[in-house]
C-alpha cells in the first residue's frame, strides 16, 4: 500500500491542541478544521472513511482523477437564542469549507465509485482499475 503524506504548514505552526485557543469563535468546536480520513486497501478496491461532521450530502463533492481523490465540503451552521418575548437576541451563523486530496497506488475506476454519507461519516468504495497494477522494474 502506498504511503499517504499530508503537509499542512498550519499544523507545524499551531499544533491541533492550540488551534481552538489561537482563533476562538462561538463555533470553535463545530468548525470543520479538516477532513480526517482512514484508507484501507484490498485486492479489488480502496475503502475510505472520511469524518465530515455537520455536512449534508448535497454540500460534499468527491472527485476522482486517475489515482488522485479529492473530497471537499461546505458546512452551514446557525444558532439562534430567543427570549420569551420572541425577539432574536443572539444569532450566530457560521459558514466554512474544508477539503482534502490524496493519491493512491492504483488508478481508480471512477465509473464504479460508491459514496455514502451516514452520521457525518463519508464512506467511499474506490475500485481499482484493472490492468494498471504497479510492477517492479529491473535495473540494467
């Protein structure tokens, strides 16, 4: 299986535990700072599990180009507090986006990709394209 590498300069400057304190907002716990993924592989396909809390399926885009997979989402949150009189005293709105891209060891058959969203978890089945298996090359 290929190694997945993600480089984010923000992670190097502000470790995850400090993000919440560096940029405090009313929705700090609900903001999609990034899309977390788990990738597993078998002989026929790759299985991807991506955590995208608060996103609706119509706000998620998955793109497959050869062996590169891209996941993007937008999250819209609204929180409204009312007093007994019915006037809006506090209304906090958050709109944000997150995206993630990664390369896999085999090309993907994009016509057979299956995507399901359940409880904020996107599950992708990415079938490997036949005839594109990697091979070792002898050095002469």
